[in-house]
C-alpha cells in the first residue's frame, strides 16, 4: 500500500512538471507572447520606428555645405512659408541658413541654422500642404494668399510698407531682418541715426567687398554686435521699420559709410583707423 501511494505521488509530480510545456504547445499558432523567454514582443512594443517619428527628410542633420534632395525639400518648404526667396538649387548656402534661422526663431526654437530632427518635424507640420511642384524661380510667399500657413499676418502687415519702397528687389525676410538689426543695434538713438544704420547695411549690400544681401551682411561673422549677443531676434518697433523704409527710399544720413561704432563700447583698435565721416547720436560713421 505504501509503495502504491509513492507511485501515485511520483506520477502526479511528473504530470505537474509537464504542464507548462503542454500549455505552450496548446497556445494559438503564430501568436507572440510576452514572457521571460520571448524578447521579441518586449523589444517591439511601444517603440515607434524612426520614419514614423520623423515623417520628412532623411535622418542626417542639414547645415551649410549640405546638398541633395533633402536640401531641395528644405528650400521648397521654407519658400512655401515665405522665409526663403532664393533659388531652389539643392545647395545649403548662406541664404538657406538665414531662412532656417528665421524660421527657427519664429517658431520658438534655438536659432542655430542647423536643421536637425526637431526643426524638420516643426517644418513638416507647418507645410503639410507643400508639394514639390513649384518652379525653382518662383518668388517667396506666393501661397500665403491661398490660406496656407506662412509667416504670420502681423509680419506681413509690418513689412507691407517696407515693400513699397523696395527698389532693390529684396526679399521680405531681408526687410524683416533689417528692421530687427536696426532695433537691436540702435534703439534709443535719434531717428536719423537709426536710418543711418539701415543705410550702412544697404551700402554694404551694394559694395563688392560684402555679401550681396542684407541677411548675408547682417549675419556675416563678427559684423554686428546685435547678432553676437542675440538682440537681433528682438521684435522691432515701428520706428525701426520706418528707419528701414527711409533708407530704402534713398535717405542716407551716413553719407555712404559702410562702418559705424560706439566709441564708448568699441573694443577693436582697427575701427579707429577708418576715415570718420560724421557722428550721429552715440555712433561714429566711417568709410
């Protein structure tokens, strides 16, 4: 009797030990179950593939020197919003960088001119109606009248008067950034002095020794203090915009100068060697 009981106990033990294996064999064919021996479902659950998280461009950051299809799309989307007025040539140069910087600032991002994942996604969300069908020579901001998301209506209103005196064919981006530069560099100065600052920017554009666009002049490394200390991104007031308008209309209180400096704060010895033309407010204007 005792042996019989032992045999029954041994049989029950074997049956219990085999139960897990039997349960696995009875599971639904093709199903993936999360358990300690099955890592597949644990690794894939809750992870969004990169192409879904970033539904635009490639994964490589874009910056000055980049080229190819991603830059073509970048320029097209920026032009769709009115931030880029250059040719869609698939080459990431100074104009593209300035447009990127302007877009980043307007959308509350770090304005570093580098198109990483955050900038790509923000640009995609702002230009879902964009299609790569526009001619490469089209002017900026044509689509805004059709209801597409572009530079803000306030920005359009602020640059309307500037455009009226725009005989140099400057882009709206250039006109806006000029007003920002005048405000960042010379707010608190006499109006004549603010016009003179705008005139210096235009004089540099016309000079073969400087970039040929206001954005290029303003963002030229080391050229303007307001760019170095970030004041270039302060919202300009109406007086700064009017100063740009007066300069566009041909008023040049600087007398054709291409430099100016504040003698109280200037740290460059070289600037003192330039021929001085006149002083307006706190600034000395020179050639």
